[in-house]
C-alpha cells in the first residue's frame, strides 16, 4: 500500500531537484523513494555534496586550462625542492 509524505523545502531546491531528476529520467518521487529505501536498508544517512567553486576561482581555473593548452605560464618540473624554492623566491 502506498502512502503520502509531505515535507517542507525551499521552492528553489525542489525545482532544481525536479530538473535534475528529469534529466536522468526519474521523477522526484522515485529519487526520494530510493533514498528512503537506502536509509531503511543501511540504517545510516550519508551526505555527499560536490563543492561549488566561487565564480572568480572558476575564471582562474578556466584561464589556467587555456594557458596550459598553449604551454603558457608553465614552469617545471623541478628536479629538487631547492630548485623550486629558488624559482619561487625570484
């Protein structure tokens, strides 16, 4: 027999979750049920969140990738730690 669970969540979270579920071909209900089944089976709660990079860090990483492909601003590898220290101190 099926039953209904009512929960409160931020509208934005619900909408984003629905979009992601739809992208992978599932309903939000199916995702929640899968988590509940895992919770019952494992008797544990696991949270896994990928860190979000701040936009300014993302821009730096993007530029670093471009530079790397162009072989620009690349130094090393260094043969010794002392060699690296000399470079960094310069």
